[in-house]
């Protein structure tokens, strides 16, 4: 059932775009221009809410099926649950670093930039591994019944950057639209 993998890949594409925005916010930390803290925090909120409560649980369920069906293949992929926890910990560290930067405007901008880069790099590495190893292995090893079982267990939530409504993530969606409009001209 490649629809699940297609949806996960769409999530990765959206997250990759958000990671580029984060990176751009701290691209030149010594230029004297403060990053958009609200945007950075909104992206991190997205990552910790949608990714941790919807996206990662689906991947974890796929990995559980893969462990049952193809344990040797699953071993080569590693521990996704650990990686997801690691990304959550980096998210928390980055939020804390942003809070410090907001509270102490004279804090060195390079500190924030370094933590953003660590978070972005870890996220990209994780996405790359899933795209190149995990998803192809799952598609090869799991059968239709496995995918139906995963669908039954899948959390039901709208993707907040795609669905309509108001939330703290409107900041992210609006910033994306504004940047894409300004770069399209």
C-alpha cells in the first residue's frame, strides 16, 4: 500500500522545505539581523506536534511490521524510535536556545545558528535514511494485509500545513507563502 509511503514522502518534502527556511533564518548570524524567532518556534511546534504525534507513529508501526516480516532488513535500518526521540530532544534543545536568544539579545548569534544547523542536519540525515533505506525496504517486504493493519492503527489528524483553520502553524504557512511569492517575482 504505497499510499502510506506517498503520504510520508509528502510530509518529508514539507519538512525539508521548513528546514530550508530555518537554515535561511540563521544563514548569516553576524549580519546583525535577528532571525524570525516566531517562525523558528512555529516550525519546531509543527515538528513536535504533527511529526511526533502523527508522522513518526506511522513510521514506527511500519518498522514494527518490518521487524516481524524481515528482521535482518530491519536491523540494517536501525532504531527509528530512538532516532525519533533524538530528533525530539534536538527540537527541545533548539527551543531552549531560541528562548535564551530572545531573553538575552546580546547572546552570540553563532550559538543559535550552530544549534539550528545541528537540528537541520540531523533531520535531513534522518529523512535521507528513511527515503533511501526504510521506505524501499518496507515496500519490498510488507504485503497488503500488513499495510491494512498499519492503516487501521494510523493516527487520524489533518496535516496542519495543508488543512485549513487557524493555529499557531498559520505563522509557518503564511511565512512560506510570503517567501514563495517574493522569490517568484
